[in-house]
C-alpha cells in the first residue's frame, strides 16, 4: 500500500493489520503494577513494542509503570534495554522513540491512599495528552499478596469501574499464582469479585499465549482427520511433559512455598490438558471455550495420592556443568521438602476418555527443556509384520505436539524397511513451525495483552476453572505435607527425574517418553 492511501493519523502497519482481519484495540492506557520486576522488562514491554511494530496497538496509547521504589530516572532506559534485548529491534528503529515517549513511571506504596489519588490524576492527565479516552488495562505483575489490596484500592479510588453512563472500560490482568490452594483461591476470587465484575478480570496463564498451545485446538478442530480418532477407541494413553533444565534461578523464597505442582502443574499443564481433552466448543468465544475446559477438569476423578509422585533434585551436571542440588540453592532450606518434580496419573470420566490414562509430569533441572504432548495410539488388532525393534510388539503410532523448543508436530508410524523381507521400522512425518513459518519472535504475552485490550477472555482463566483445578491438587498437596519427604533429594540434576516416576508408569506396564 502506498503512503498516500493511508488515512491521516493511522499507521501503514495498522492499516495492513486491519486488512488482514486483525482487530486493533480502542485507545487505552496500560498500567503495570510491579513495573520494577523482571517480567515488565523482559516480557511485557518487548511484547507491547512488538504489537506496536505490527500495527496492532491503537495510535492513542500510553504505558504507565507503577512500583514502590522511585525509579523515575532509570525506568525509561531500563525498559528500552529490555525491548532491545527482547529481539528483532534495532536501536535506530524509527518507532522506538515515539513508543518510549508514551511510557511514564509512577512511584507509590500499594497501600497509600494519597498515592492512588495521585495515580488517578496522572492517568487523567495522560488521557488529555494521548487521547486515551479513560480506557484502562491494569496489569498486576506484583507478588500475589498484593492482588486483593491493589484491586480494593483501585475500587476505593474510583479507578476500577467506569462511572455510570461512561462508555470507557477498565480491565485487570492478574498474574499467577492465583491462590496456593482451593481455599486461598476462593478467597482471592471473592475479594476481587467484590470490586470487579468477572468480565473485567483477566487471569493470565502465559502458556495460553503460546502459539503451539493454541495450535492444539487448531490441529484438533481445524482439520477433519484427527478428531475421529481422538478418543478412547483409538488412544491408548496421553502423556504431557513440562521438563525444564534450568533450576530455580535465584527464586528460592518463592519456590520454597510453591514447588512444581503450584508453579507449573496446577496451571500451565492443566491448561494444556484441557485443550488436549476438551469437546469441540460451539464457537471460539470465551464462554464456549471456558465451558468445555471446565467440563474436562470437572470430569477428572479424584487423584489418589498413590497415583502421584514427587521429587527433588540433588547436585548433578546440566549441559556439562556441575550444578548444586535444590537444598544448596540460595535462600532454600537445607532440609527443604519442596518438590522440584511432580508426576501424576489421572483419568477423565467422560464418554470420550473413560479408561484412558493421562500421565502428567513437570520438573526442574531435568536432562532437557522440553514441553510436549504425546498421544499414544492403540496397537493394530493383528500383527501381520515383524518389527525391527522387537519380535512381538509393534511400536504404536504416536502424535507428538512439541510446545517448545523446536516447536512442531510429528506423527510416528511403521514403514517397511527396504529389502527382501517384510520388516517394519518406525519413521516420522514431521511439521516444524520454523520451517513452515520462519522463526517467530512473539512471546505468549503479545497475544494475551492484545486480547485483554480487546476484551477477549478466551485465552484467560475463569474463576470456576481456577477453583476446579485447585480442587484436584489441594488434597494431593495436603497429603504430601503430612508425610515428610525423607527420600529427598531423589534425582540428580540433569537426569530424567526420580525413579518413582518410572515406577508410576511401570505399574501400568508403560514408560515415559525419553526427554
Ligand atoms: C512460570 C514458572 O510460570 O513458567 C517458572 O513460574 C517456569 O518456574 C516457567 O520456569 C516456564 O515457562 P516457559 O514459558 O519457559 O515454559
């Protein structure tokens, strides 16, 4: 498109975006509480900048970072560094300066009424300067103990809901962890719902922003050939692995209270599970998708504690380097019982999945970073051919959905090995995101920030869903808390995890996929 055809005040990128059917949000201010934290610099600002580069932010837009310390002198340069490091941006990028000019910093204690009044005035001033029309997206990137307080104060100072007759909108994104068990999640939901309507609340799980996670739904419901076999008649079992090779990265105090279940299994892995197992929704709208996800979680039968195992890493080697054990990490108790690995077996009691075991595992300091869904299909009814690998058992067909890294999908099947005998070998048909679409610089936050600005909650957690997943994991956490983990540490850093995880599958005569 030539510049002359672009309407005044609208960027060429925005016009291109609109032509592609992408929606551009209404003018607004994004207000990030906890802006001095790592998330803002590493993820949120680079994501907002990429959106702007792609013409997906409104022309009338501003960002305010709020935190307790006075960082007004360093905030701008610090955020710029984050954007440049975030990838795909050059220092001399012509869009960078105009974007940076829209960022401001505001210091206040989170319990300071006078500070909140001043923040309100600051936002009103920005409305005047940038024509942001009173629309607000608050992002609570703070420690969870501040979620309710900040929300309450936004309410008290007239920032949580549009005044009667006003057309503008107010939305609040809340980071994880959302509660630490069922009771705390319910309490937090009550406290937040006291101030905000459910459709103003956007509980974020960055896994839902990942292209490969969204693609699970596209793979299943955007194609005709997979869904007919996506059920107990054809599928033997399902495995979901979220393995990380990193440790706790200096987050000792946080991780001591969290552990693998609260940190990853209850949220990221359960979100992935719901996409793998849900029924086709009536539409790709928030209500329809959330309803189907909820049905999956509610159909999960209680998970007996003997279908769960936990582990903690000891010293070992990762990528050829010696690393300390969890108990030797900074600000971790030398006798800690926090699990850095958890695996469970669960069943979904509905018509599609009855009798199909789902094995889930998540852990830190494992041999590799890999997040993957493995769908293992049943054997053919008769074995006519011999396999190369074993005399009497043909390897099953397997669909692997690689969420990260090396994003892609593969289908494993048997093929005849060339030669005068009829022997089978396993081969792969593979799709790689990078090969098909090129490398993407998008982090999950781009999509989620954009959706929140558009008011689309499809990829955000709902109150009922959060409580349903906590209802499943709370009894496990309670049972574990009662029994000292005497066997910790039970896996060396850099390995496949604890032996008890292998035993969990061995009981069913199965094995985990190798990392
Ligand atoms: C976060 C957890 O939510 O997810 C971290 O707190 C974990 O402990 C991270 O490392 C994993 O995210 P990703 O996108 O790197 O898989």
